[in-house]
């Protein structure tokens, strides 16, 4: 058995997508009958283990990667840069009999006995440099250089991301592999009834679901403009958009405030409902009961919410960015990124023709097909990890 470690060295509440992706991958690998890798999860000592209660793996608690002072961080990176490995990190992994570090944000080094399979979620800074500070963009370029020199392989989530990496660094691209993730679902029997969701969140009967974090590139305004247009055309409409996600973008701290102002100024209070960050089961239940999931984003690496809806067989309404087209869910409706008129027309049609009983049949069918898709995803990952070159 090859022992593969994942490191949760980030704040989970600030990057739920990254955490859920890793947990989902681990659960998918555990489904394999021909499993040839053993997975270990490394977390800090204060980590809430309840988050991992259904995860059947070994967990190592250590503060080695979490409470580093700035001097030790610099020392480790200098060692990796000049000597090809961090001696402190390597000692830890050898002591725990770990062969591979997977989905790392920073490599252990080209001369390390531990192979690093680095992971780059996306290249948003390359497409939208204005969303990031000059310092951030420089650090990203340095990081690509470090990954190129010191990773065994670089894992990407899409062919689109691979094309981006090729433009940024040919050498890094040659080391890259694509493993497009597939999302598992909660047990259908555990889905919360609409009656309970309605009582908990005060939701109307029929709604569209927008689960994007409130980051500026997620493009909430195109949805708000489409909704405003529909209400002006059809007074007293019952159409509702239900929104969830973190409401803080540290790069653009006024973004969420500008959303709430727009909602107030355009009289959308009854039609646009923000619920905050909700539990995972609630989120999956919100997808299940919705008319469709909306992702209007200007940029994605590989959208988690789209994959969740895709696994469920739920209808999705998507901006026509390349990665959404690569994900290509069944029954997807695409609109031009900033075209709120096109989006409003799609929303009106889908609102009118929504059939709850038909949707439930579609979802039930997709649950039956999901196991095979998850196995294929996990097998592809295992092949990547075990491949010799």
C-alpha cells in the first residue's frame, strides 16, 4: 500500500470548497474495491474532528504546518529552493511512513524522498489581474516557479486550466495532470423536506438556488439585474432567488454591501433571499428542492456547485465560460456572462415550466448512476498517484 497524505493547513470556513473537495476525493477512493493507496489526513491539534466523523481514514494531529513563525516559513522555503527539500518537513513525513503528499499548495522539494502532487485550483489571477494586488500576483508567479521545479506532478481540475498553465509555464504544464472531480451526494433519505426548509429559512414555494460565495468574480449582479427586469415586466411575481455563501471578499470588502444596496433600491427584498453559510445537508437539500441551480460566475476552476447539481441531475443555468461548457451538465442552459436580458428570459421559462414530480424522478435516476461516476473519478486519481513517470 502506498501511503498518501492530505494536509488541511487552511481555515476551513474561508475555503469550504477546498475542504469539501478533499473530503469528497477521500470518500471516493474509499469506495474502490481495488484500492492500492492508504490515505492519511493531517490537521492541526485544535481542528474540530466532528467535521470528519464519516471519514474512514487515519488522522494525524500536528501543529508543525500551522503555527509556523515567519522565520521558520522563510527557512523552509529557502531550504526547498536551494537544497531541494525541507529537512523538518521530510523528517515528519518519514516518521509517519508517508510516501506521497497530495493536493499540496506548496511542494516538499525536488530532492525529497516524499513525492509532492501539488494542486492548483485555478488561474483566476491570470484572467482577472484587477481582482488581485500586485504583491499577490508576484507571489503566484513565484509559486508556479516553485511548483514547476519541486513538484513530482501538478494536479489540475480541467483541460481549460491545463491550457492556462501552458500559457503561463510550459515546464509546469508538462508536469501537470487533469483529475476532474465528481461530487458524491448525501443519502436521498436524509434530504430535508421542503416543509422543514421553508419553516427554517422562510422560503417561498418555488425558487432558484445561487450558492456562490460573495466574491466579485462570482457575478451576482447579472442575476439581480435579471430578477429586477422580470419583476418590472411581471408585477407581484412570486419568483425567488435563494442565495448562500460567505459574504466577505477580502479583496473587495464593499462587494456584499453593494449587493444589499441594490436589493433594497430595486425592491427585491421578497425576491432575493440571502441565508448566509448553511450546513452541508441544508445546501444539498436546497439544490434538491430548487427549480434550478444558477452559477453566473465570470471565472471558475471547476465549479463544485455545478458538479453537485450534475451528480443530482438537477437543471443548471450557467454563464457560458469555457470551464462550464467543459463540465457540460445534462439539461444545462447557458447565457452570455453579462447578459442579464438573456438570463431573465431563461429564468422566466424555467419558472413557468417547473414540475416537481418530474424533477424527483430525474434525481432518483441520477442517484443510481452516480456510483459508477465516482469510481471512475477515484480510479483516475489512483492511476495518477501510482504512475511511475
